[in-house]
C-alpha cells in the first residue's frame, strides 16, 4: 500500500508541472494587457513610457522561460509574488480566503448528506409509489433550476419576506473567522445543497434499488433477517463506495470556490477572489487559483482512493497485489 501511495504522489508531480506551465503560458501572452488595465485602474496615464516602466518593474520583459522558472522556484519556496492590484503577498491573500470556502464546503456537504441519504433510501423503499414520484419530481426540478435562480429565490423567501437570514454574508476581516456568521453561511450552503441533493437522491435511489434486487438480499430475507438490519449492514455498506466518490467530486468543486454563489451572497471565499482577479486581470492571483484547483482535485482523488481501503477490503488486496508486481 505504501508503494501505491508513493507512486501516486510521483504521478502528481508532472501533472502539477504541466498545469502550471500551461496556465503560466496563458498569463504570459496576456501580461501586457494586464499592466495596461492595472495602470488605468490606478488612474495613471497609459503612455508607452509608463507602460514599459511598469512592465519592467514587474519583470514581465524577461524571457518566458526565465519568468516561469523564477515563478516555479518561488512556488516551491512559498513566494508566489505580489498581487498586481493590491500589492499584497499572493499566498497570504489566497490563504486568508480559504477558511470561508472550507466552512461553506463543510456545511454544504453536511446538508447534502442529511437531505439526500434519507430521501434516497425512502424513495427506493417506496419504489413506484406516490412518495417515490413526489421525490423524483422534486429532484427533477432541483436539477433543472440554475444555482443563481435558487439563490435569488432563497434570498427573496428567507431574507426579504421572512427576514430570518441575512441576504449578504459576513466577510472575513482582520479578525479572521470571528467575523464569519453561521447565519450568513446558511443561505449559500442551502443553495449548493439543493442542487447537489437533487443529484445524490437519484444516485442513492438507483444504488439502493440495484442492491435490493441482488440474490444475497433475497437470501437474507429468507433467513428471517430484519429489513432494517439488511438495509444498514448490507445495502448501505455496499453503497458507500459510490457515495464517497460523489462526495469527493462535490468537495473538489466546492473547495475550488463556487464563484456564482460566493459573488451573489458576497461570501468572501476563493471563488469570489478568482472572479475579482479575472475582472481586474490580476494574473498572480489567477495563477495561484489554478494551482490550488489542480492540487485540490489531485489530493481529494488520492484521499478518496485510500478511503476505499477502509470500506472494502478487496481494494486493499488489489493494492497489495499491485505492490508485489511493482
């Protein structure tokens, strides 16, 4: 198993290098425009002389490979440069937004599990009955509605009409997480959970129905094992691999920042940071965001694969066999 983990970690290195090289290439060819927009935003006259001076200050007049390797060396040493707009350290700016995104991710995933697992199981157990049709119709509507519409609908109902929750979320200030409001996280979290739950309920329903149709379930029923015991010990246990895979994919999306939702609710996470950076052509921030997205997906995929070992012993057996062959 340790050999398997080591091989996976080695595979990550060329992938990350390839992603950083491609993203840096895109930033390089758009760099001149970024400086021009930066000077305009600062209210400075964009003459060619001023433009050339600023490009030289930022080191954008050096050869492409020199710039890339300088950035790569800085990346491994924790120095990712400074923001073109604020002048602050890129790594510090980015990490200051991560807690908000992590909180939103955890609450959204928790709400999704609380909603989707009971409803998915109940829908499967009430197969082709009225309750099943109602749940399936609700999930169809949930899948059809775009996130921004759901966000505006929830704001209208719970913030404007009822006044129960704030429409605009609290931001992270110099005090860190203390300025975050749990109430402020509920509306964006519910918005994300509604869309994810609609997909999860259908997947869980299909998984449960598939497991219930297998021969070992019929055998367990014939031996007089209670239905609840069969459902918890057998059916759900065999369904966790797929549920964890779905959770991993959703976690990657959420940790990358849900730009539209964070912008609507003014949730000060990495998604909103990325949108603001794109609008301002703040390429060092954008580059950091691309690297973060690459890392988070690779890391979550690795953690997901390793979690299979604790759920299904057959996965560990296959890993051990791969290690022996290697």
